[in-house]
C-alpha cells in the first residue's frame, strides 16, 4: 500500500526524528512511504489539521504518485479525519490508528490480543459516525437490532458490550498477575523489569541475560507480551527478569490503559533497567518519553539504572558510571555483541545485595532472625 506521510512542525521536539519514526511505523504496519509532505504551524487547523493549502498539496501528491493512503504523524480528531477523507477522497490514518494497527499485527498471547482489541474498540467508538453513517439507511442486522435502533446505535451498543466483556477478562488476568507477584514477595524474590523506547534492544538484552530465546527484530514493537524468566546471579541467588512492551512518543492513551495489566510488572518491580539506544541521536528525548509513560502508569517511584545499549554502533566502551554516593547510575553495554553484559549482571547483583541489606535493617531483629512464614 503506497502512502504519503504528513507531518506538521509545531516547534516542539526533534521534528525530523519524529518523521523518520513515522516512516518506520508505516513500514512496520505494511505500508510503503512514497513521499512526505511537511509544514510548520503555530497550532493545528480546526477543520483539516494542516490547513487548506497544505491539504491541497497532499491531494496533488496523491494524484501525481497514484497513492492509496495518507498517514498523519499526529492524532486527529474524528471531525478532522472525516473532513480530510472527504477533501482528499482517500483513506486517512492518524498516528494513533497506525500504532494500534501494528499492535494488532504483533499481539501473540491471549492477553496481548485482548488488550489490543480493547484499545481498538475504544478508539473506534469515538469514530463510529465516520465509518458507519451510511449504514443507518440500510435494513438488516436481523437478530441484533433492538426496537427502534438505527445501525449506528446498534454498533455503539455492541461495542459497549464487547468493551465490558474485555475489561472483565483483563481484570481476571490482572488478579492472576497479583497472585503471582504475592507469591514472589512471600519468597522475597527480587524483580527486575526492562523498560525503554521501542527498538532500543530490550529483548536482545533480555535474551543475553536469561538465554530465553525471545523473538527479536530490528523493528518497532517487536515485543508486546511481557515475558519473565528466573536468572541466577551467583551469591545473590535467583531473581526474576521481565521484558516489557516498548514505549514511543505520543503513545495512544487507549493503549496505556489497555496494557495496564501488562505494565503492572513494571509498577511492582524492585528495579527498572531503562534500556537506551546509545546510537540514536534522539536518545535524550526518548529517555524523557519513557519517563513520561512511567509517571503516567505510576512507576516513576521504582529505582532505575540507565543501560546505554548498542555501544558497538556508537564507538563507546563497556563501562559503569557512578554518582557521588557511589551508586550505579549508568551502564554501557552491547546486547548484540555481549560487551558489558557481565558488568550489567554484576551491577544488578550489587543493587540486590544493597536492597536486601536495607530491607533486613528495616525489619525488627526478631523478624530478621525468625524463619519466614508463608501465608
């Protein structure tokens, strides 16, 4: 599917990096970005987002290059999307829909599929008038339609019922996760979660640490399902390491809400390894985007160590960086070549030892000496 990419520079963040990311997202979804139309504005146009002049430029590109799709690097309101499709006479996809589509393609587990479907339905519910008004005049829906309902009302009702069922299923999965976490807490099993921007190399690093053989690829959102493995760290014993879904700028709020069951692992971890693509020029902005999502899900209180990955591509050497209190702040590794991975294991072991010492010192002498009672 041949597409034109549309981006508007509002003077915030790295605009060129954002457009490159949109091209990657488009390819990940199965579209072929043929050309890009970009412009600058102080604020979005209420009707067409880009304004009539730029919309006409997009329309000319569609005709000249025989394109099938328009992909916006922004979230569009239902009215803007409807107006653009009417003006351009072609399908228009915004950034939110694009990311949801990729998630739908990538989801493998039952839980992942439930979360993606819930996010898609919540997004679709706001756009029903655009997609379904032509059905209001048609007859049909035998066995589904309630008395006096239009097709639009029927669709809204069915989506509402499906959303309710999916939320109920996710709540059940969430309770299962809580049971598993309580068992780990009773056994004092230390929990580490890998977080980071999408395509930062989390799954490759996870495989290096755990020998798990999790799917990895040089593409956005290769991992959607949380995978956890036990790892033995010498004297420290066993810990649990979890690989999680990658974050991205302007991650749709529906996805953050739907994936809360998956992201619970992050909220309840003892340590976050924040994996950063050291070779990416936009890494500082990516770090901030990840921290923004961590704040949104309530995981900003969890201690984190920055892990600068892909040093083999950026000419850096394996190293451990500490603050003035001798606490580990940053590690430099290459998950692909294995450089620095031992330093990472040692650093995690050091953190576990320090945390265990603090926990024992905070408990009463009687508690620390007595054998731990399971519930």
